[in-house]
C-alpha cells in the first residue's frame, strides 16, 4: 500500500450477514466521510443476505460482490483497498487477520473491526478473536473500558481499542402526535429461542392489542421465512402467528422495513434485548426491556440491569412507561436526543495516522499456532486457510476455472444448498424434535 495515501482512501467492507453489513458499511462512512461509497463484499455462507435484506438495512455500496474468504484475500492482495472493515463473527475476523498477515507487506491495508451492538456474551472469546486489527471499535465508554481490561489481562496490546459509537444511531427526536399510539415490539431471531417462549411473547402481544383496541401494535420482524440473519431463527413469529387460534386482533400487524422508519412512528419500543432499544433511547422514545422470561445472560437483557428499563407485560398492560437512568445511558454511549458529530473523531484520527504514517507494522493477532495450537487451526480451516494464513490447496480456483456455464452451475448449487440448510433449520429439525417428544 502506498504511503501516504493520495486522495480519499479506498475502503472495502467484508460482512457475513445483513446486520453486520449495515454496521460495516455505516462504520466505513463514519470513518471516511465523503461522496464515495465503500466497496462491499458479502462472505458466502448460511447467512449471506438476500437483496431484500440488503435493501431494508439501507446501507449503500459502490458495488457488492459475494465472495469466499480466500477470494476476498486475493482481491486485497491485488491492491484493491487501503482500508478493510471486517464486519464478521469473531472466527471470521480471526481468519481474515491471519490471511491478511500472510500477504506481502506492501499489500497490507489498515484493518478495522468491532461489534454490531450490545456485547452481552462471549466477551473474552470475541475480543481475542478480534485482536490484531489496527482498530477495534468500542460502541461506548463502558465497552472501551471492558475491552482494554480483557486485553491487558491476557498480556495482549490494548492500544487498538478506540471508543466510538454505534454508527446507525440517528433520526429525529421523539415527538408525540395527536391521535397516534403505536407500540412496536422489536423481534430478534434467536432471543428468545424456544418455541414456547416465542409463542408466549406473541400471546402477550395479542392480549395487549385486545386490551388496548385504540393502540396500534406492530411486531417488527427481522427476516422472512427462509432468510437468515446473524443468528438462526427456528420459529419465525409469522409462522407462529399463522398457527394461532383465531384471527389476530385488527390492531396487531406483523411488519418488515427499515428500523429507523419504523421508529419514526413509534410511541413505545418493547424488546427482550435488541440493539433497537439503543436506537430508540437515542431518539428519546419510551423504551421497555422485558423481564417476563427472566433476566438471563442467554437473553441478553441482563445488559440492561441498572438502566431503569426492565419491566413486564403486566406492567405495560396497566400503562407503565419505564424511565431510563441518565448515568446508565452515558455509559452506553447513548446521547439522548443528541448527535454524534464527534463520536468517531478519535477513530478517524487513528485511521489517518496509520494511512499517512509510513509502512504499517505486521499484523500480530493474540492467537497464533504457538499460543492456541488446539483452537486456531480449526478456525482457519473453516475459511480454507492453512495454519500460516495462506490458502489451503484447492481453496483458490485457477484462472477461468469458474467461468461461463461452470460458474452458473456452481452458484446454482450453492444457492440450493443454502436453501436446503435454511429449510432444514426452520422446518425439518423442529419436526424431528416434536416426533422425539411423542
């Protein structure tokens, strides 16, 4: 990579799901403001977003390419970018870090990574898998402090941690409208996970809608059946709604769409632990985090302890509106009703210094074949990389190997395989479990 960079740096975003694409693309725009859009790369896998999902998240790119990990590394090696934003699950970040570290030094871009939202599980595992990036973005003051403590605690360099913010916070502050009363439940694909718990949530939403016939109750869905997000969704609410006894109340609707646009008409946001709660709080929309299924680490609502937002359907039915704790909001990087003009200043400054400061140092992840010989090779192998970060034999097709008819056949087979996998998760597996319970 030439240094210093002349003109605007070329930015590439590699993402493995719709939500991570949204975070990665918007983070790239925050880091490198201007008219240029990042080039998007979608990592081929079970959660590769569909065109509908990409359109719904509303994060634009100059171009979009579906690739494998080794194909992406080959693009970087060809000098295709100056900055890479890795919007991936932790194992994907670690694999790409080792793959980038194996490239010739002149081809090495600045590497940025982080988290899509609230970090409520696998803190140490996820952070150590991201170690080695030039910038590890923290979405809040609390996260920055926790991230540095983890790195320091294992003897890893914490200097890459930079406090920033969630890049998609924005929108107009909440203003009630005469005659409008809308409750929105922000669904999550895997929280809660069981059929019984998800059926309970739907039943309480139906009951709330009947109890308040003058209120519009919207169940905001993340995906359609057959589509996947970051997490698996075995029991989609739309399918459970179709199995409900009797018709849904006329004031209860299941909706898709861009979360920001849905929040434009929301008077109360209800969730178990969705990052949508932070979007809602930023805009000063009344927000509630449910305790009905317990305050539990697997549900992620334990993150909201001390927030003042924890409540139940019974309380909401009776008209309760939680009031957020100001100190908690500040720790979470939520500037109620405010802007984020300076939230990415530190990250932009660090990026500029790396781009203009001469040759970049080697990428040095915490995990190496010496420090994690029983863990790292498996992570790399899943992305067709050898323990030294180079592509495994057969991982990279030769020139023209997938051209013409062969490429069409390959893409068709991959698409069919993804469809079969999704059908297996959402239809076959639950049916087998039900048979086992007979």
